[in-house]
């Protein structure tokens, strides 16, 4: 038993399964989670507020035949009442004709990877000041952002056999820096190990981009196709979105451009993408929501789409095996990793005669999910490259592309790769190199 997990929530989690089965539930999975989250918010170069949250929650999934319900129990003194209610709702629900059940059996898991230094951290504000100072050293005049620190303990029990403990921790900082009202940059730093967390890198990146956006003359860019160098923060947002659409659920719902494309070329041979909640990731875990051990899943191998992400139920529909990515109802990626390339960043710039360097994005929207047609709006510093060098800054752009075409246009990747996550566009950790893509369609943002 770890420091956050208590005997009470362990006992109540096990009670959920016992009670639901006694009331006629077919399958029951309960996961008791004790979490502690801390946040430091800052703006105008000052800390605005520090907050702490402690929560104990039991996540419940149960079926009665093919009728399924899922909910959360936040009152540990109401466990029996809530379970009775959930079983009653399930019995009154309609069958899910696609339901194939949950994982059965006993499994062995890796040891949990919570970082004790993160858990003991009692002065998080000092990391905010490091980021702010680094941004100022690069020419920023104003900064704002968020520092998040989280750690969780969980106890999973399934009526079908799986049972286990897990613990995790993370620290992440997101900082935006401004050199003037129109010139901004964004930097992030993420880690599940305090020794590898360097907030000054995020501050320096944000400050550099903001200062360059102010320093270079502003130029309006004509609509057309351009070679683009994407920052990891930008391309990571694209990777994360496409990894979500690699879920078998999205393929079944015809909301994925990868539908029907297993074994087909969907990207440049430079592109290899994996999902793996590995020990180096903020998203590290030892089992999925069914209690299946997590593992590495190869999604795209040198341009070829290899598999969808599966839970037990979707795997049966596709006549394959679970990839350990439950989401009991919707399989999901845990940590997305794009294999790096062999370029240095300066070598990549030298390959661009007429193009753009884009540092961040938001408002990624799909006009046609199945076809993969989407647009996304670059934000913060955006720069025009001529003959391998930045010549000017620009704004009011929109990348208007097709997801498959964009992946197929990837020509070069850097050796360096960065773990990125931030609340607006990348909800789980994603490892991305810098990416050079050829002939990307740019329109004006109205």
C-alpha cells in the first residue's frame, strides 16, 4: 500500500465488485483512485494562485448481460446505495449488440513508477520563477502559464480476475512569453521524474520565439503550398489527434481516416509511430482500465498502418487481441511516440528554400473525419524561411490539409525528440521530433 492509498478505499473498491455481483451483475470492474493535484498559476510575471486538490474516487463499470453502465462514486459512505442504483440502471438499459466482454484471468505487472521526489515536492513555485527568469533572459517582457504537479495511487479489482496496484506522478509546466502585444512564444516542459524536469528550457524556448517574432519584420504570406518545419509542440498536437483516431472505436464509428487501411501505406516511410505508456513518460501506467498489462503497440511502421488500438471487446469484433489500451468502452492511446530521424535542426532548415517554421497551434478541427480533412490555426511565433534562414515573421495563417497527405509529405525528422503535453491541444504525453513536411497547404485565417 502506497502513501496516498488508504485501507478504506481498498476495502470499498473490493466491496463494489462484491455488492454488484450479489445483485446480478455479469461483469464488474472497480478502480479506486486517490489523487493529489497541485497547480500554480501565474500571469504578468507574478504568481496568481496556488491550489491543491485531494480526491478519492471509485470508477465503476458493470454489465448485466450486454447492458453496460459506467459511473464514479465520490462518496465512500454511499457505495452500497450507488452500486444498487447502477445495477438497476443497467437492468433497465438496452443491450449493446457490439459488446464483447472484458479481460479475464490473472496478470503480472511491472512495478509502479511514482517518483518520490515529485511526491515530496513542497516548494513548486521556485520552478515557475526559473521559467520566468529564463524567458526574460531571451528578451520576453511578460509571461503567464501554469505549473501542474500530480500523483495518483490506484487499486483495480475485476470480477473476471485481474487485480493490481499502480502509482504514478508527473510535473509539467506551460509558459507563454510576450515580447510585445503581437509577439508571443510558448514552451512546455514535462517529466515523471523531478531530476529530469528543467523549467528553464520551457522559459527559454518561449522567450526565444517571442523575441524572434518581434525582431523579424512582419510579412503577410500568400495562400499556397509551402515546405514547413513543425516544432514538436505543433506536430505533437497532430500526432496526438491521429493517435486518438487510431482507436478501433473511431474506426467502427467511421470517424477515422485509418478505417480499412490496415496494411496500407498511410505515411512517408520516415514515419513510425507507437503507443507505449513507458517508464520515461508522464503517462506511465502498468495496466489499462480492464487490468490488462500495457505494452508497446506499433501503429505506423515506416509509413504502413499496422493496427488499431483495442480493448477486449473491440478486439473480438476485429478478430484480434487487445492491445492493452482500454478505455473499457473506447480504446485510447496512453503515450504517443514518433521515432526520431537523423537530422540536426540546422540541417533541416538548410533544406527549406521557400517555407515556414511553425511553433504552436490550436483549434484543430476536422471537416471530414473519415476522409481526414482538417484545419488547424498556428499560434505564437510563425516564421517565413528563405534559402534556409528565417527572414520574417507572419500571422493569420491556417493549415488546411488532409491527415494522410500530411503524413505522406513528411521528409525529414530531427534526432532530438521532446515530450509535450498541454491542456488545450495535447491531453496525454506525446514524443515528437521536429518535422519537415513538403507542400503543405496554407490558407489565410479569416
